[in-house]
C-alpha cells in the first residue's frame, strides 16, 4: 500500500472554505474544495454523471454529441489548442477496426501541474468526459495514460474507475443504451516524449515512446493502427459541463476564439503559485495582481513564460499588455500551450534559465530523428560553454543557426520546443547574453 | 569476445501472476501490457535484472532486446536495485529556481555519495530527475512513490532523518 | 510492369510518369534524381528518422521527407532549390557533429554514406567545438559482425532488418537522445544466418564484417556479377575482387524474384573456395607440377588407347551440379558425342531435388548445389542415365572402370564422396581430376590433375530451384594455368583429333 502525504498544500484552491477570488471563474473547479470529490457518491450529489445520462438516455446520437462540442469551440487544453469537436469528427464512421480514446495524463511540460488537480480531486469529471467522448467516436475501450511519477493520482483514478463500473457507468450496456465501454489506467514510466500524441500511442503499444510519422494521422491510423483520438485531461473534464449546459453556453465564457475557461498552473517568483481557473481573455495584469498576489518580495517582473517551457518567452512589457487567450499570446510570438506559466523576476539570469531548459530537452529527446537527437545535445553544450567557460559572439550565431536548423525538420515538435525558446530568448533579451560576452572580455 | 548471459529462471508470485493475467485482459495486444508488467516485475523483484527481463520477454512474447529497449528508454525502470529510500530531486526550471540543485548537492554531501549512487548500507539512492509536475510547490523531492513538496533545507534534513529511522515523513 | 497504374508527378519542374504509389525516393532515382537518404531502404519499413530526404512539396510551407511520400497524381516536388540543399546540408551536419573521424581506420571508407554525402551536399567548415559523445568501439557481436557504437548514425536499418526480414529481433536501440546506442542484448552474439546483411545496409562503419575487417580498401576492388554457389536458391551476388587475383567478399545483388536485397551468411563465405589457399593452381601428375599442355597430352594418350580398343565403356565420369549449363554442354559434346562415353556417375541429385526445401525459413535451402535442375535436365534431355556413387565404387573395385574422369566441385562437402571413390580404386586406374580445389586432388595421389575454374570465375548460366536461368559473368581468371571446363575439354578434343589424325597419317 502506498502512503501519501498531503502534497497539495500549495495547489490552489486549497482550504475547504476558500472562496474564489473575484477574478477566478471556477467551472471545472467549482466543487474542487469539497472533501472526497474523488468519490462517486459525492461527485454524483453535485450533478455528476448527469451529462452521461443525458447523452445515453435521451439518447443523443454520437454526431449530436460531436456537434455540441463543436459548438462550444472547446480547444485542446494540453498544448496544441486544436478544436476538440473537429478532432472527434475526423474519426471514420466505419467500424471495420476498433476505435480508441486515449486520455493524455502524461503532464510533463515544465511549469505544468494543472491536470494533477483534476486527476487527484475530480477524477470522475474526467472519466465522465471520457465515456461521453468514447461514445461520440465509437470507442469501446479507452485508456488513461498517466505519467509514471503520478502514482498517487493513478491510484485515485483506478479506484474511481472501479466505482464507475460498480455504478454501471462502465462495462456492458451502460444505462441500458447498448453502449459497451471499458476503461483502464495505464502508467507511463518517466519520459516527457510520451506526452506527444503519437509518442503516447507508441508507448501504449508497449514500445519506446517514439512519435510516429504523420501521415497517417491518428484519427485514421493510431493505436494498433486503428482510429484513435488523444485528448488532454482538462479537455475531457470540460465535456460534461458542455453537455449539461450546451456548447453555446460555453462560448459565453472567454473570448470568441478562445471560449470557455482555462486551468493555469503558475510557478516562479509570485506570492501565490498554484492552480487557478479563469475565463480566457483575462488580462495578465489582473491575473498577476489579483490572483497571484503580485511579485514575490515586491521584485520587478522581468519575463513571463505563458505555456510551459516550450513556449517562447515574453518580456515584462509584452506580458503586461497581453490577455490570457490563444490569440493575444500568439500575437506576441508565444503560445498559450499547456497553461504552465512561469513568472521570472529581475534577479533571474535568463541565460541560466535557458541552459536549465536545454538540459531538460537534451535529457528528454527520444533520439529517433537526427536533428533533435544531436541538436538538443549540441545546444546544451554550447550554453554550458557559454556560461561556464568562455563566451564568444560566434556562439550566439551558432545557437541561432543550430536552433533554426532544428525547427520544422523533425518528426515531432520537441526540437521546436527548445529551438523556439532559444530563438526567443536571444531575440527578446540580447542584453542577458551580452553580459556574458562582457565578462569574458 | 561476445558473451551470452547465463539466465536463471524466475517467476512471478501467485499474486503477481494473477495480476499479470488480469493485465492481459485489459489490452487488445499482448505487447501493450509491457509497461504495466515491467512496473509489476520491478515491484516484485526489486529491479529489472537480466533474469527478469528474459522472463518478461517470454511472457509478452518479445525478444529480450525488445524488452531491454523499453527498460533503458524509461527513467523509472532500473536494471539494478535502488536504495530503500530513492531520493529523486526535480532539477527543472521552477524547482531549479527554488534551489533544488543545492538540495541535491547537499544531500549527496551528507550521505557521502555522488549523484546516481547508492549508500553502501543500501538505504539511500540519490538521483536527479526532470520536472515532476509540482512546480507551484517547488522545490520537490520524490521519495520512492511519494512527493515531498515546498522543501527547505531544514525540512529536507528532517525528511532524511525520518527515512533513516525507517518511517519517511516531514513532521 | 504491364498493367501497372501510372501517375503524373512534377519533379524539379519536369513532368514524369511513375507507378502509382511508388515511393518518391525510388521514383526520383528511376528518373535520374538522387534524393539523399540514410534510413530509407526499399526492403524495409519507412522510418523517416535521418531527415536527409527533405524536399519541397508545392502547397506545403514545411519541408517534407520524401521517403514517407507515395507518388500520386499532381504531386509537385522540388529537390534542388536553395531551401532544400541548405536543409540537407544542415541535416548532414547534425549527423557529423558527434561522429568520430575514424576514416583512416574504418573499413567503410570509400563506400561511406557520410563521406559520399559530405562531398556532394556538405563541404562546410565544422563549427562543432564541444566534446563529442563517446560510445563503445570494437564490440564483438559474434562470428560475423563487429559493432562500433560511436560511428552509428542511428538510422535503425539494422534493427528493422532483424525485426522484419531475418525475424531474429536481436538488435535494438537502447536509451534515448544522443546517448542512444545500437546493439544486441548485453552485446551478446547476433543470431541467425543473415547477420552480414546488416553490414551491407549499414550506411557507415558502425556494423562491419569481421571477415573483411582491415583486409582491403574498397577503392581497389572490382565487381563481377555472379550467382551464389551455396545452394539452389541462386541468390544473385556481386563478387568483389582485386584485379582478378583475390576475392575479398561477396555482396548480394538485387533480384526481385530470387533474393531481393539479401543473402545468407553461409553463402556469403563461399568465395573463400576461390582463393589461393584452397586452389589447385597448376596441372599435376602424381602430385608433381607439370605444364598444362603436357597434362592434356598425358590424358589424350590414355584415352586414345582405350577408345582405339573400343573400350569406351571402361571410362567412367563423375559429375556434379556444380557446373554451369555451358560446362555440362561441353561435357556432353566432347565426352558423349565425340568420345562415345556412356558411364556417368553422380550423387542422387534427383532425391536431393525432390527433398529440396528452405532450411532456415528464408533463403538457404537443403539442395547444396547451384544448378541441380539444370544438371538433371541436361542428362535427361540427352537420355543419359546417371549411375550412383555406389555403382561407381563397385565398378572401380571390380576393375570394370579403368579410366576415371572426376569433375570435382569446390568445397569440403564433396570430400567424403570423393574419398569413398578414391578408396575403391584399383592402383592402376587412370584418374583425371578436373577441379579447382587442392583438397580433392590430395585424395587421389597418383592422379592427373587439371586445374579448373572456381565457381566465381565462371561465365555461364545456372538454373535455381524456381527454374530460373541466371547468368554469371566473372570476366576474370585467378590463375594462369587454370581453365574453364569448356576450354579443357576443347583442348582435349583437339589434341585427340590431332593424335588420331597423326596416327592415321602414320598409318597404324
């Protein structure tokens, strides 16, 4: 039996009677603070599984479910931001091969820990969303691919799945609808690349987590060469609300192109790091001051990484101008990504930050394709020499050239995930790099 | 000269075999069960040694090389046993900014080992790992399966002491 | 092929017609455009790992890999734009940053993918100033293959080969990132009868042949197309020799029907029978060297005596399916048609053919001869009965065969048979051995031995188990004194005619 400490002290929301801050908008996290929300009876008492009942008992057809999700304009919350309804509609209607729904719970993007709240505290919301999604795409089996390190969460989900079976929400002929569905928790074993859609599929197939060539695309040929949809935890957790309240209602939240709410996991130099749910479109300034409690120690903001370490860095000026939605962040050359925000104050050496990131990507590169395998190592070595040894101006040109040569040339975007930050740090903070040149004299 | 290993026969316990057979029923391909079976085997045998790898290969109907590919690819699988308390320090970004590297170094110092090594009494292994998904409560160390968050040097000290007493916790 | 659907694609501005669904790399090659690649191989699944085959596809802002594209109508591809050539150069650079510059000691030099592409697509100044990743070198993988993990560019061809073709699955890629290494489980020996194919397909000097290691620089090698002598599969091979003096290795030659890109390890080493240590390189009588012309004379003399006394039925000929059709034809023309010899002996080739089957589930077969079907057909067509080896030994012991002509193939396999025959002979039996191998003549100490060509020096045709007639074209001869069977019998025939003519003249 695995013993666990209460490890969510700083995972907001926290205390039982904590009221939401004015700027928060708890849609998914509405009942997060209620004890034992991971238990099915507590979840059901708050309207849990009503969406599933609505889908299977009305009954809604799979296409009607897809249409509702399309109408919500829900976009993938794992990082890519692809419209979920569209993704589901790519699955062929023919049944010559089994279909699969895979929940991507491999949360490994540095700065990201928001799925953990749902996995540990609101598993049934995700499970309900998965059953509905599987119904929509005709999948008889689904898997929660959860990163190996989240052992506690894996246990919580496993128990929740058993509860769902006992309640008749999983298994054969769910709610008398004729829809059969089996769900299984599948633990990863420590590889960031398994959070990539086809890397996850390879891993689930019992192989190294090597991403696959596209085409063919997973919707047509994915897990075991069958039609497969991979969705993020948060994306699936949003589905019950959308079914209950309608896709149109979801569009009333957020902005026109970035509908709904987003879970943000915030870390770094702020007073209140943690997980917060806000409507898309909230300004970063309000977010920082009202929700995050401002900069720690009253220091000045220097830079902000919005979407996990793979997102290009934003200057303080850009951050203060932006709103937290896909479009605004993209307009500053970055991306909303996973919503793993890291806030950096004036004391942070951004070259050292970049070096730390390069160590991460070097470690995590799967090694399958040459530009990433060799490039990630090369970038780390250059940055190491630059900061520990002698810094030369040629090193900067080289970093620019190497990172440029990695972008858009690889099987998956891990190479871009280090290359784009390298480019953005050098472009937006040249003085950080200059400092090392001056030191080297 | 190429040497072919001497492989000894190992077997899951009755409980392990029961779990193994159950796992097979959850997947539409035998190979898909490989990662869960490796977790199971590592839990039961302590490490994925040559004997264990060959056993799993037979069970899943793969070549030992195919199983070894997977074992060496994923950080959580070990070919040698780790110490009773495996201290895994997150080294990435927010934890690094919060001082995790210093905590790792000081722990190595205190235990008299280098990063990646195990103490001679088999009690502690110290490794560096990548982002554990706990950035808001940085710095974080994972001891075996459990996260210990919001560490300070003092809290870490107490944690290690309690590990030495055989009951890890932050009092 | 007739009836194959064709599509029109545009390649570098030129519209060409190619088979529908053909891999773009192959389609380009067929039309004279080389798209550089390492991991792609037409005999293996597509991996898309090396990223060398990047091309521009109209309508796509990102460069695409050609190896993952199948030709379809209206595909528009550019391989020679600046964007592509610069991308290829940087892909190559990535391959080279951690590659050890072992060229002076690497067998692959001269046929190395990195060297070749560097000269074509590289030619840049290296900017890699960091320490390279080091990995194990000279890893012994058993009897056939040596691995250098540092040279490996992780194209995974060898891994895919062991999974998809040889089905041993004994090679894998372990670890991840730039620490990734190719190898077997704990560096144990590779398995199976197809190991050296991994050396063929390795673009660099990571997997090298133990047999060929440090033997010869490849730019000194000439190539001759031939057919493997090891069994009835008849895998097409390329004989790599230096100026016709020494054969260094065999490599498989592509043949869609017979062996595709592969050959087995057993067949791989059959070339060793051709080299000097195994060879009878000059004519001998009783173990003493003598000029070839004299040897022919000696043979002619004894034959002439027997045939003059109309005792052609005392001549016995031992043959084997190691011969080409052309050699067998000359045996028939001279020995049967000209000399009226009727007594032919051989192993039970009929039974061998009937029982012929793959031994290892792939190419290597139980019939050990390259031309059993051709052999049987020749003798059946001429209605010549083939007697058994036992018949021959009986006849020899009885003394009913006094003049024995032995066409002995190369290789150890025949030695128990020829040894049996040698032991059955009476001391005064006149024996002529036409053979390339020294080992056989040692069994017949008093014999007249005439050095014939080894299999890989032959020009001719053989028929494999599928009934396919295939050509061998050596174009070289290793020893001045050795000759093809056709030449030897031709000389015999003309010396015999001369002798008879002479005799006639003298009026005896």
